[in-house]
């Protein structure tokens, strides 16, 4: 369905008063490789159903009579801007108060003045986490709170515990999680450590995958993120929220 969402984002110039013929014509002109099988009024008043074929098989989308919005795969897409209004709303609903996080259970890594702030649940043996660590190394003036979350290779959880037992936790974490070849800390895993508490805490937040990022404004993001987008998001999240009149 990701291809379908990309298609919807591209449909930004449909006529202001689109109807069945206009929608069909626009799809044919912009996407001649897509076979539109039918456009008809949907069972809900005011909506059109569009049926078409993709390499993944038959697909459906719905649009209003003015083609201002598209409904696809449970998402509401604004045609003019391409914004996924459903995803934006869910981001707000799943936001977490950053200051409520138990930061004392996290490994703190700071570079420069540390003005950019990020918390993340990460497993050092998660491929996406390791790529993210490489991206984060290229961002200066950042403070990262790493909640060690060994769910990909739970049999290696002691490696995360050993990070906590190391005299320099930040260095030990980066050597384990960001090096091309993971370097297991020599400190051992025998000290009191928060790994089990972090695992329990993550489950209360419904952290179901790694990496899970939490930005300064409380918004969450899962999976990898391109470096430029990550830097932009960090800067945006750190700005004071606009006051409502």
C-alpha cells in the first residue's frame, strides 16, 4: 500500500469541481501506466470510488466530489498539499511528555552544546538501529538518551547490561551499537542495571519495534529516517510551540 500512498501524494492538481469523467481523465493523463477499471459514486454520499490495477493487484481509493481529499488504506490525504492528515493526527495522539521519561534509566550521549534532544529505544543488534547510530554521529549539538531495548537478540541482552557497567557508558554504547563490528564491553554484566526495567517501561509505551524515537515535543517515530529529515525533525521539535489565540 506504500506505492498507493505515493500515488495519492502525487495527485495534487485535480480540477476544483472534479467528477467521474474528470477523475478518470486526470488519472489517465498523469498515470498512463495505471489501468483505471472504473469510477463511480461510492456507497457513501459525496464520495467517488476509483478502481484501478497496479503490479500488486486491484486497488481502490475514494475521493470527495471536489477532489480535495483522498481516502486510501485508512488514511485521509489532502490533495493540495499531499499531507497525510491521519498520520499527523496519530502523531499527536501518541505523543509523550518528554520530561516524564525516566531519563535516569538511559545512556546519555552528548555532543557540542546538546541543544537538540532525542530519546530512543534501541537494540545494538537491530540493523536499522545501527544505521541510525551512523546518522546520529553526523549530527552535532545533540543530546541523545538511549533506552537500551534488547528485543532483536534477547540472548545478547548481557551486552547492553555490560554497557551500563562500563566506566564510560556513552563510549561503550557507541562501540557496541555504532561500530562496523560490534565491540562487546569488557566490563561484564554483573552490576545493577536498568535493562529489565527499560523493557518493562517500553511495553507500557507500546514500543513494539526498534528503533523508536521520541522527540523533544513528545512525538514518536519508528524505523530509520534519512539524515536530512532527521536533522530537520530535531530542529522543528525543539522549537517552542506556537501559542493559540
